[in-house]
C-alpha cells in the first residue's frame, strides 16, 4: 500500500506547474520543433499549430489542416507550447490493474483471484487508470520570448 501511495505522490509531482520556458526569438523554430503551439494575440484570437518560420518582425504558424498564417511579432499576448506523452497512460493503467489484482489476491488469499469477478474489476480499474493517466499526459509550458536583434 505504501508503494502505491509513493507512486501516486510521484505522479502528482510530475503534473505540477513548471516555471515559464525562456526562448530567444531567433531560436524559436528549433525550440518548438515537434510541439503544438498556442498563441494568444492582442486581438483576443487564439491560433494554434506548428511553429513554421520566424523573421525579425513576424512568425508563421502552420495549422493541422496545412494552412500557414503569418502574424506580426507585436501581436503576441502569450505563447504556450505542449507535447503529448505516453508515460501517464501506461503508469495509470498499470497502477489501476495491479492495485485491484493485489487487493483481490489479498482478500481471497488466493493467487487465482483474477479468474473470478476480481479479474473484471482489475480490467475496469486498468481502463480507468488509463484515462486518469491520459489527463496527466499533456506537458504544457508557458513560453517567455526573449528579444534578439536581427533574425534574417
């Protein structure tokens, strides 16, 4: 039981809020490669997609449907970058399944507890653990863009 509590505490630590990531303006294409970017503009519009290119005065986002849009650098209110992971899903499914399997074995004092109703409960807990882990899997960070002279 202590092991499960320690694993749960470790999982909560992984989902804690991180400090803003600092990225130099000219280095944004390398820093944002493989990440989903959400830009909030001063007009209130939210634009998301892959960070495609940058110049000294503008940036280009490529949306999931393949369209590119270019915006002025001064229009940015905030930038967030996210990346999906799989670690939480696997950990959640394993914890859910094996915790109920362990409870079933301890309650019946038999290693064959999974052959009865405890097996269905363990599969259900594994599926529930998968979805709990999925909610913890998104790694989203706030980005602070630093000024850099002349990107061209």
